[in-house]
């Protein structure tokens, strides 16, 4: 899912407009957004979640690099088989 928080907020429901502003880093006085921000702050303070996130991120990066290497090897092999180098 992609969210464009830079769009025109005219006509949007108040809570949605406040949330989009929050995503852009604007401090807003909106109860639902404050609830979200409180939960975000709790997560940021949970050290074990930070470690888990970083571990997951590093694993994902390793898998991505491995996929790139496999793709390059397959591409070179296919090129050789087709007589291109």
C-alpha cells in the first residue's frame, strides 16, 4: 500500500486529513491520531521489537542480495546458451 500524504486534503474527512498531516510530520490535535502516535511511541521504546525488526531487516537484505546473485547467474547462463556473452 502506498499513501501520498502530499495530495490535496480538501474535502477529506477530518480524521483522515489529520492522519495524512501526521504522516508528513505535522503535529496535529486529533484524538485518533494521538492514539496512533502513542502506540508508535510504545513500539519505539520496546527494545526487543527493535532487535527483532533489525534482525528481520538484515535477513530480508541477505535474501534480496542472494536473489540478485541467482538472477545474474541465470542471466549469464542463459546468455551463454543463446550464444551471447
